C-alpha cells in the first residue's frame, strides 16, 4: 500500500520559515521524501498564505514563488490549478485578500462565475466577481 500523508498549516509555514526552527523544516522535508504522496489541503494552503503574509510579512511574490516551487514536487498533491490562478490574482491585486482571490479562481474554474459579492473592491478589480444588487 502506498505511503501517504498530509501536512498541517504549521508545517507548511515551517517549510518557508526555516530560520526559526530548522530541525522542524528538515523533518518535514524528510517526511515528504519518505511518503509516496503528501497532500496539501486547500485550507492548509490558504491559512499558510495568511500567516506568511500577515505574521511574517513576506511579500506576495515570494509566497507565490514558494508555493509554485512546492507544487512542482511530484510527491506533493494539491489543487494546483486553483492556487496558480489565485496566486496570479494575489500578486496583481494587492488590495485583495488571498481568500477572495481563491473564491474568484474557484468560481472561474468551476464555470460558476461570476462570484457574487458585496465587496466593492473585489467586484471592481476582478472580472469574474460581480457586485450583488440589493
């Protein structure tokens, strides 16, 4: 039976912020290499982006670059299409949260757009988001 695992948010964050706890980062890398597949849940990625940008104040491009490099690892399984599209929005629209970028990307990829919202900034900045009229 193939050996599989999933990573929680804290371990995903540790992969990028290795200077704080290098022993944890090294253990995560060893765990990924020891498993045939490591799954990254949508929620773990979304929470990680929030922590990296808000707590660690890492730039959006750097966060996107980290995740895109991670997605290239054949042992990592996640919703790559969703997150690549969301990261494009995230980088190009600094007034938007990553969560909002994910919602719009999800709507687009699932032929469920526009994303209806009452967020004026979101509706103005992304073509697949539309302000709901009361």
